[in-house]
């Protein structure tokens, strides 16, 4: 199996391997990413707190935590991409930092609302600016217990367990989302530009999907061309996606996915996808031959 590229493609020729980011990120980019991401994260955290308080349903809390985490991951990865960051590790670190601050802001928002319901008023900005006092209040509320759906206060271990599950969901989804966003598009180091994607003509699905991967890694692109275009009534096919530099055209990667149509509830038709080959670096000539199948 070819070794993944250790660097971003410079644009002079295709390599026999899989694309992988160069790991580069301007020093100023980290500061800009945090400077732009933290305020957005604080806003998302406070919005999440309000939603949790005013939607007191277990299923709603679960869905909100998943949505909150995915938004944090998408925002963080999007900002890092805007500053030209090509390091998955740094993207994850920045995402973790933004998520931590945002999660703290959600606690400040939650405390503000809970205290306000008790007849007192503590501004959110004051809770945000006094972390020691805020953490102390969180600990105090965990010892008092929170009211469950049954109307009875929950024991502290149950409260801490629920909060721990919530934190794991939020941080886990944020990092998972950011990782996917950070590695889904190749970058041209020569032109300092992100590549653009284009879907090529769909191909027939062979019986042995593993054969596609083996042939592609061996550079046998004649096999891929030989599959031919998919039949119009096919419910499963191979979908090729081409990423290329829009300026120099020197970076060319090919992603092959199996697409399968599935009938869902009420007869609705959906599609499932399984990636077989992910961003294999190829020559432009191979891409041209695939386009010629149209």
C-alpha cells in the first residue's frame, strides 16, 4: 500500500500515494483563529444554555448537545481553514480550546438563568469574569441536586454523571466534526489555495469493491475506466470525486465512493455512501479520461 503523502502537494507532478496535509499553519493564524473563534464559541455557549433551560426534555437536551458540539467543530475548523491552516492536530487543539471556553460560557449562562429564577440577578458577564466563583456555584448546585422530570431532586452522583455525559458528547462531537472538516479538502502549496471538488461521471459497481482499491493503489487506472458508466436504473454505483487546484491545476486527487440507494420510511428513497479510495493523488490525464465517459 502506498505511503500517504507527508506534505501538501506543490503542484509540479502527481505522486503515487494518498494526499495528506503539510501540517503548516502560520503562527499568526493560531492567534486569529482563537481571536475569532472564542467570541463565537461564547455566543454559542450562552445560546445553548438558554435552549437547555427552556426546553426541559431529555431527548431535547441530547439533540441540543449534539447540535452544539457539531456547530463548535464546524466553526473552529472553518476559521482555521480561512487562515490557511493545514494541520489536523493544530485544528483539533484550537477546537478543544474554543470548545472549553464555550462550554464554560454555557455554564455561566445556565447559572445566570437558574439564579434569576430564584429571584436574584447575577449578570452573565460577571459569571464569565469570575471563574473561581462560577465553578464554586456549579459545585454547590451539584451538591443540592437538580430537579428531575419526576419532580424529585437527583442525587449528586447522578447529577455529575449526567453532566459528564453531556461534556463527553459536546467535546467528542466537536472534535469529530473538526477532524472531518480539517482533512476533507486538499491544499495547493504552490498557489496557496484550497482545491475545489467536482463529481465525475458515475461508474458501474464491480462485485469486488476491494479490487478497486488494490488496482488504484497499483496505478492501474485502465481498470477504473473499463468499469464504464453506470446503468440508468442502477441502485448502486461508484461515484468519483475530483479535487483540483483552481489556479494551476497541478494538484489532482481522486476519491471513489460506493453509493447505494435505499428505501426508507414511507417509501422515501435515500442514499448511503462508503468511501473506498480517499484522495488518491493522480495525473490530470486520468481525470480527463474519466470525464470522457460522460
